[in-house]
C-alpha cells in the first residue's frame, strides 16, 4: 500500500491503496463513485472515461499511482464547472440517453472536446466521441447534445463580450 494524494472533483484526497490498482476499481469500489462504468476493461468502449488534469483518460487503463499529484474529474464532478454543467444540461434536454450506461463517458468526452474546440463541426464531434461506444442509440441525439452545449457555450461567451 502507498499513499497517493490527488485532487478529486475539486477536493484534496489522500488514499492508501496499491499503486498498481486500476483507477476504475478505486473509483467504484473504494470511493463509491459509480458514475464511471467498466464496459470492456481494455480501453475500447470509453464508458470509464475521466479527466486527468483536464485531459480525457480511460480509468480502466490507468493505475492509482498515476493519479498522485494530479487533478481527477469524474462525471460526478462535471457539474461543478460551467462547461460541465452546460454539457450535462444539453444531454438531458436533447434526450441523449437511453439506458445511460455510456452517458458518463460521452459527457466526459464532450467536455474534453469543448475545452479544446468550443465551436466544433458535427464531424469534429463524431471524431471526438469515436472512442465511446453506445449500443442503444444511433448517436444522433448525443451529437445534437454536444452541438447544443457548444451553442450555449458560445452564446454565453458572445453575451460577455
């Protein structure tokens, strides 16, 4: 066991854990943050997506020791940022969910995209979400939600100008 210290959804966190334990297991089992899902365990589905220092990462492919000294945001913490809140609201308004299993990873991927490209084309949205699999939808409403969040984001920035 090692002590790792990191920021989790805005809160300083200390955790005694094996540094080789998968982050998805630490989140779900130790920290009881069950928003991130394990769909494949091999980095193929995106259901376990999180942000580490603001960049998209797959929690099933990371080990706990990689969190030490870093900032981790899970879907539970997205709503704390204006961008994350806009994305989550857009997903709800657009009906961009069916079973909801992929939704946390899709929302994380959307925040990652919009933080880098605030006015993406539909093709850029498709490309950014391509690492996230959904078995229930045709992705149309998910793409609509990301575009809607971008529109809201850009409208609020225009209003501030």
